[in-house]
């Protein structure tokens, strides 16, 4: 059942009734067990040793992008710990409320460039990708996406390309649109499966991993030739992808299946699945690589996974209603969740596992992104056509 029928899927579709009934029972059991594990968040070992991930032999060896210095941009755009010469600022427990800036019609998802100088916002109702100044919220360029309503956006590791997922309400038209950020123009459109969602480039930028809202697989595409390198069968409705710090594994949320799928990148094979909460949506790797944070859209909570053991080590309950996106502060002290159904961004203290603030940001916040230095947050408010700026250092 749709909460809010719209081509943008800004308020996310609920699962089918049969799946929901099964998932609620599983979610209650997981929450009870996972709370005990919350005390283990700090002090667990990092991911296993390993160098750069091997790439499928069918992939092109001529990349469009420079080698990645950390994990790839996932829908929320926080940088890897080695992404800049200066250490990030200390994040505050209660961010300061900044301006709400009109930017379009229905801004759904944003990604901040690796250099922090610009953000790109997918606006499905406007039919465009907007370049926005993260400091002021001002729109500095409008890039038409005529193929289908633009939904999500991710950036290449060097920021030279923006990859836009574009699809209509019935998944009849589906594209990955490639934007050259040097000229702010779409340069190609690649037909893909039903409902390409929160895509991400692999750690070296040569491959694009495409999950699908209405499929039970994800595709791996070569970003030079756009050839299909691999198709990986996973649980239904893969949504979001995050990579481990050692570049050996990827973690995929499966929204209608209440699991996270773990992929080995060298062979593009499924290693295991990890039961999480109800309706897993967004996932992101911590700056130090020792945790994966998952927001559960229906469960209204956050699951913490230790990638060294592939186990759930903590759950933060009641972060807000309908969390759709999760982002780490670059210093690793806090998490931010965008809660579409109560109009807030929640701040989670990672050490204590408690919510330190819920900040009203606007109508239906669907994504929250943080600048590379950790000073600012940018929130897309799907329901009122604004981006909200927050001071992440305050408080």
C-alpha cells in the first residue's frame, strides 16, 4: 500500500500485507536481542585485513574516475576518513537550525560532492537535478532529466560524474542518467531494470552497482562502456549499498525482506544475509569502518552491524517515524536520520545509543547529507520543496 501515491516515492511504499505480517514478528525478536548488544558498539574489531577489491574480469580497465580514497558515496555522501588533509570537526549533540531554502518542487535525495563545494539534489516533480550550494542552499544550476522523474543521485569518487536514478511510478520507464558535473549536463541515459534506487560506484569508480526497488537482483555496470558486468540475485527489493573500509565487501539493504545481503566484491557473490529490523532502507559505513548503520523504515529504528563478524551489535529504538536515510558524522560520534513521517532529523549518540535531539526540518524529510568537514547538514524536504540547513557543530 502506498502512503502517498506519487511518482517520486518520497514517502515510501509500504510492503505487501503478507510480508509485513511476517516481518513484524521477526522485527520484535531482533529488537529484544539487539538492545543487549548495544554496549558492544565501541571496542569491536574492524573489518578483516584486505587490499583493494578485485574487479570482475569482464569490467573495462579504462576508468572514467580516479581511484577512490575511501568508501563510495552512498545516498548520504559522508566521506571516508582519509578523504581530506584536515580532521573533521567535533559533531554536536544538538545541531543548530538554519534556513529552509526553496529549491524546487519535490526534492527527494541529495549527495554532497567530495570537495564539499556543491550538492546535487534529485527533484522528481521538477524533472531535474539541481546543483545547490551547501553553505547557502541556493540553486546554482538546473539540469533537466527528461527521460523519467529523477529519484536518487550518487557521485563518482572524484565528483566528476553524477549518476541519477530515474523512473516513473509504475516502473515503466527506468534509466540511469549520467551527468558531467564539469558542464552540468546529462551526457547519456542507460535503460535499466525496474526502479533503480540508491546506486553507488564501487570503491575505484569503475563499476556502478544498481539496486532495484521492484526486482530481486542488482546489476553491476561498467561506467566506461555501460556494459552489464554482472547480475547478482539477492532478496527482494534491494535498496541501498555501502562498502567496507577494506574494499572487499558490499552490504545491501533488502527492503521487503528485512535482511542485509553481504557481497564479496572479488567474485560478486553473496556471502551471507543478516536479519535486521522492519523495512531496512538506507545503510552507511562508519568513518572508522567498524560499523554499518541501517535505518529501518517501518521499525522506526537503527540497526548497528559489526562487519568483522556480520552480526547485529546494537539497536537504537524510536529514532523517528519512517526513517529513510542515515548519515554518519565524519568524526564518528553521531548518526543522523531523516524521518519522513514526522518531519524530523534525529541525532544519535553512538557511544550511548541514545537519541540526543529530534529537529523539525520541514515537510517529509527524505535525505540528510553532511559536508566533508562535518560542519553542515543538508536535508531534503520532499513535501514542501525546500532544503533545510543545519549547523552540525552547535550544541
